[in-house]
């Protein structure tokens, strides 16, 4: 009986990291390099005010983006476009799939999400490669606050 318990515990411990990372499938190390393209407009500053990556202030702080409702960064509130705020009000909370689609073509994403051909975004940059977008997401999640594992 003890052997079975030990085996089950071993499997559970080995699987733990897989569950913890299920919300980010990219390579965080590669994503850190991709973020170099983003820091002209975005910074990463934790909730205590400590700078993780110094960047521009044209775009919102990307710390804690995982599950953040779109258009709600309080320090950036007056700078969001109306379509981004509308998307947040419609339920857009950032996850890997939506983030990847957004950074690949921000305007097209918002138009599709809101079902509004007139929807616009203030982000003009496009990160064309899906792998880069996936890796960027993994990096942002890795430097953000600890999140609960999702199954």
C-alpha cells in the first residue's frame, strides 16, 4: 500500500509543473528576447512599483496581464481607445489564445471580438509570428504574479 501511495505522490509532483504552466505554452526565455520589440511602448512594473523591465509609457504596463480585463489598467485608463474599453466591458480578459490573436493583428482582433468593422486600437505594432506571440505570452506570465494552476 505504501508503494502505491508513493507512486501516486510521485506522479502528482511530476505533473504539478505541467498543470501550473497550462496557461502558457510558449518558451519564456525566447519570449524575453521578443519583449525587446515591445519595450519601446510597454514596461513591466510589479504591484509594489519595482521595475522588472523598463520600457515606454505609450502602452499599458504588462505586469499581471494574465486574466486582466482588457482596458482596465488604472494607470493607463485615460489612454485606452474606446474599442479596447468596450472589449473589456464585453468580457475580454487576457488569456493566451486572445493575446496571441491580438498581438498578431490588433485591429482585426478587436473588429472580430466586437463584431464591429469600425473597431480600432491604438496599438499599431503587429507581431506576425505565432511562435513569437506564444513565447511573449509565456514570458509575461512568467514575470507576473503567481497564478493558480488550471487543469
